[in-house]
C-alpha cells in the first residue's frame, strides 16, 4: 500500500516568533520521497530538525514578521517497523498528564470497565467512548482535557483519544496519544488516535471510527495533545490562516474491523 500525504499551512507572523512544527511523518516511517518548505513573504526560513524519540520536530527559531507558508509532502511505500516498547514507556504513559486526568477518572474507569483486560478492555473502551461522545467540530476548546470531554459528552478526535487514554491509564494500562495522517478521514485534517500497551505491544485505538487504522501514518507520539500539536509558538505572535491536509492510500483504501488488534505501521 502506497500512502501519499500533504500539508499546506498559511499564517501571519506579526512579530518575530519561535515556531516548532510537527507535520512530518515519524522518524520510524521509511520515506520514499519527502519535501518540506517554509517561507515568509516568499523567502525561505531556516529550519532545524529535532528528533524526539519517533517524533520529528522542525523549529524555526527566529521567524520574521510576514506571510508564512508551510508546504509538506511525503510518499510512503513500506510499513514502519513494529513500535518499540521501552521500560520508560511503562512508567511515563501511566502517569496523569496535561490533558489526561486519569487519576480523577480512575473511579469511573473502574466502575465501567473493572475486571476487563487485554483485547476485551480495548474493545469495550472503544465502544463506550464511541457511543458516549458525539463528534462535533469546534465543540471543544484547546485547553479542554478528558474531564471536560467526559462531562460535555462531545468533542473532536483529540477529545475522543484523551478520554480513551484516561480510561486505560485509570486501569493501569499504559496509553499515549499519536497524531497521524489518516487516509479516508472526512472532513480531511490532521487526526489523533490513542495507542495502548497490551500484551507487550502498542495497539492503536480510534474511538471516532472515522478512518481505517491500517492506513494511518504516524506523525508525533506523546503523553497527550501538548506533545503532539502541529504548531507550537513559544515566542512572538502568529495568527493561523488557511490550512489544507490530504492523505491518500493507493491502490485502494483498506477496510477496518475495530475489534481487531492493529498497530501503527
């Protein structure tokens, strides 16, 4: 299966800014062809690549004021290796984090899924989150975490993933968030899913059921959305404008059985 992805982002930089991008496919993914360009008022901006585990970050330390344009394209013709599991994973991805209030929601997780383990637990959490939440574009704020999602019962992909992760961590299952390109997603955008450590392997969980998991391409991996945002501004002022994301699987988009264990490859 060949997967072809692109991202086009336009923004207005009103004062000198430090911007870090997370739009490139993961370091773990074998890339047949790839191109990243970032310009301001048509002039190239210096880009520094930083590797954070499997995640590739691209930092523009002194982005000048002006009209910024980012263009990214990548073609992937092979699967990535099976994701590694490290001793640190089993500690770091059990802890509560910025958007995953797993300590607060642990009693809910225990009351809802207590006694379930392994694949059965993943199946029941996926079904419960899918049926409990309504997917509503623009319904959540950037600062909302799993508590707000649990109470409002609506959100977008990151909210579904955060609630899945909170339920799993609340039951002592390491879980993390992954930003991905998602062939088949509609409307097309960057997508977020969860990964759970089950039987010694990272298994992907997508409670939105909006795209086949076997075609997903990993971008960034972290504790929650704070580690996987496609754009992080740590200095200056940047106003996001137009954005377009595409993701295509060739020759055909695969089907997906949400009850099957699947890895991001």
